[in-house]
C-alpha cells in the first residue's frame, strides 16, 4: 500500500500535471532517446523554441525532470523530445522501460531560454545535455556554429548527425581544464556581431562566459543556462 505522502503526490499530480501519450520512440544511441508525445493540452499551449517541458518519471512523487522539446505542433497536439538518459536515476530508468502507448504526466511548456532572442549568427557551446536545445535551435533562421564537449566525442558526433547537425560542428573530449573547448569556441566566433549560447555543465557555462570576455571577437549577447553540476541535483 502506498503511504500518505505517495497518495498525496499522485493526487496533486492529477490536478497540476497533464497526461501525455508516448506515440513515437526510437534510440539514437544507448544513451539518447527520441520520443514523440501527444496530449490534448498541447493544442492549447504556447511554445517557443528553447522552452522546457517537465516530466514526472515516478508515481508517488512530485519530483520532475526537465527536457527541451525540439519541436511543437499545436494543431496535432504533438511534441518531440530528445533525452540524454545517462546514469541510473528515476528518469533514466523510466526511459529505459517506456514503450509506445504508455501515458506519462507532464508540466509545461514553461519559459527557459527563448531562442528567438538569438540575433544574428549564433555560436552554440554545450555538451550531451545540450543536444535537444541545439536541435530546437534549428527551428530558428540563424547561421550556427556548434562546439560540444563530450565524454565520448565519436558517439555524440553520430547522434548529432542523426539529428541533421553536421555542418560547422566541433566535438571535443570533456576535460577539466576545458582548454580545447575554449580554443574551438574562440576560433569559431568568426562573424560579428553574434550571439553566444552556452548550456550544460555549470562549470563549463561559467568558464565560457568568463573566457569570452577576452576573445578578440566578443559576442554581442551571451545566453546561458547550467543544466547540471558535479555533485549537485535539482538545478532546474
């Protein structure tokens, strides 16, 4: 029998969250899942590229995990997610066992990074957790250069290729000093004025923001958001 806290969480979920149905599911790699969700509530929602959608991976809890929709079709009530499912947390476990036809509870979309505000050419810097945002950026008419850090650069390069992100892309090994990442970011900033978008590891976001102040071609605007930090949970 579920405890009182679990029953209250499920009751609150029924009031606050919307039901969405998994209508499409494919694996881009062992750690990346591409998923299509449909919901009547999506027809009434206002979505902008870069907004976030939160998903409840476990019943009996109000703990939510945040993902970036890569597209939104309000007429059909359909959205698509690209989820990085590393680790062994509740969200990774849910994505591991989910099948088409299942129902999940979601909250949103809600404001996060508004990609419409990225003016001119864009330099995008991120990691595996930034892939969905990079894919959502393709809905914006902007010439974009991408620099990613990754634990497995070849694997991430393959995932990006499956999503159509193949031009002006550099993927470097993740390193504590971030020297190679910063060097690629510096040299990729060839057109001015441009917008710098940096997301992913909090330490990387901080390092890129700081380093870009000294670049010969400084960004006109910096848009950044930390998605995770070593030893911490629940940044969003």
